[in-house]
């Protein structure tokens, strides 16, 4: 990630009766940039921050080498939930 994107590296601040830092994600929607290296870097950032039951959703999967991303997800305990019409979107759930 470029340096300006590292501001949430340790978590996202949430204010609910006080400031809390959350660093686990139940849902991540990947929608750009649409190149393999950028998506892979984003996936690698969120993998250790996901838990069982977490869902990753990818948009415009036909614009990059999504099969590579899918192999990484499968190796990290994810299963495919759905691939949308015309191979444009895909979603995965962490099962282990």
C-alpha cells in the first residue's frame, strides 16, 4: 500500500460511547483499483484481519487475474459463495 493508505493499518476508529479501534473485518468489498497486484495486496492486508464467517466480495473480476486471487483465498480457508452473472462479481466466505 502507498503510505497514505496505511492510516488504518492497526484498525479503524469507531466511536460508540467512546473511541475503539476495530481491526477485524466481517465484510470486505473489493471495488478497484482493478489490477491483479493491487487486489492481491489488499487481500493480503485483510486476510489476517478476517475471522471465520467473514465475507470477501470482489467486483469486476474479469478485469484482472481473479483466478490467482481465488487460489490465495482457497489456500487461506475460504470457500466460494457465489459468482455473479457474466463473471463480474464473486464472493467468498472464510470457513476455517
